[in-house]
């Protein structure tokens, strides 16, 4: 009887892990059995930190970035430029741009991108909240959505909304990564690289 209970519990864990993005059933099963073999204390720490994240981490009411404070540290930092807002799809994009250390403005996290096939329209994103932020001293919006079909559609939609509001709208440059060879680049990347060329 205990064996069936254990199998049921493991199956529940596999099902729960398989709901995570990018985790299929096989990976979920491997993770479940890894957790099963973990020392008790490590498993407890993992469970505790998951609960702690759910209790302490939320979304900034201003920019929609994940944060333990509201407003977040970026929005309250007096050294940041208030007149430039970089619009990204997800909080992970903020982390990536912050690592680059070249941007000193503010952020706005949309919480996704337009994707009609997945049923995600403008009302499902934090677009209204972005428009509300334009009432202040904002002079430029940088569209930093991903360079794929949905990201481009989202950037185009936002640009059409924002331009009539008298704010400068720019798009991050796209092109060749440092260290890559031209012969291995696809035609779209090469086209974007040529379009985004700068004086040298």
C-alpha cells in the first residue's frame, strides 16, 4: 500500500515539475528522482526558498519588474534617467540589460508579447500602464522586444501607439554577435546588421 502511495506522490511531483517552462516529462522525472535522492535538509531548503519567493517577491507597481520592494530598486534609484524608458517583454530581459551596464534609464516590463495564435492581445500586456507613464517627463521610449515575429509585431504595435503622443520611439539595434563569422549568419541577421550600421 505504501508503495502505491509513494508512486502517486512521485507522479504528482513529476506532473508539477512538467508544468515548468521548457521542462518535459522526461526532464521532470529526472528532477523528481534527483529530489528524491537529495539529503532531507537540501530538499527542505528547496521547498522553503520556493515558498519564500512566492511570499516575498512580487511585481513593481510602476514598471512591472519582479521585486521584493514596491516600487522596485530601479524605479526608486535617483541616479537613473527618468526621461528614457526601455520596454521589454519579461523581467529576465531587464536582468540581461542590467548586466550590460550601458543603460541608465528606467524599464517597463510588458509581461509578454503579442501572439494572436496563443490568444495574447494588447489587453493581456501592460500597455495601458506604459501609456500612463508618459504623462511625466518621458522623452524617449526604447523598444527592446525580442527580434522574432511576435517581438517585431509587438514593437510595431507599440510604435504606432506611441508616436502620435509626441515621444521619440527607438528600437534596439540588431545584427551580428561579436566573434561570429559572416558566412554563418542568416540573411535576416545580415540585413539587420547592414540597416543598423554606424559611422566608424
